C-alpha cells in the first residue's frame, strides 16, 4: 500500500490564502468537508477490513492445526472396512485348508459389515 499524504485532520485544518479573483471560500469549505467525510469512511472501512483479515488468518491457522486430526478420523472407517475384508479372506482360507468350504456365498453370509460408529467387528 502506498503511504498517505493527508489525514482527515490535515484536510480540516488546511487554510487557503485569499487572493484577488480567488475561489469562493464557502465552496472550497464544502468540498473539503465532503473529502473529509470520504476519508473518514475509508479509514473505518480499512480498519474493519484489517480486523476481518486478522480474524480470517487466525481461523485458517486454527483449521490447519486441527486438520491432521480430522484426516485421521476419515481413515478409521476405511481401516474398519479393510479389517472386515481381511477377516473374510482369512475365513475363506481356513475353510479351504480344513476342507469345510462349499460355496463362495456361504462365507459372506456368516459375516456382517462392521459397525461404522464403534468400528468393532460383530460376527455371528
């Protein structure tokens, strides 16, 4: 951002020297009053935007520090599904080894999908 040359106080306190065939002083004062109101409005908006920017930076920082925890929470259901698949395959292998395997559908009927809330395997 570029540095400001004037403040509202500078504009308010500026006095012009009267000159022969000079400007209408009332018109100049009215125009300066308008400029002062604009400056005050810009200063308020700039202050608000700086505060908003700081708040958003803090929010991003807070989100980034808590993000790894949320990613690990998303991987838990996938791990439960993977454990279920491993148990299902292990059961099929045991049945083949011990000669009890008859139909591929039988082993899938004996197992339920893991409960997603508790992530505990619940077999029959």
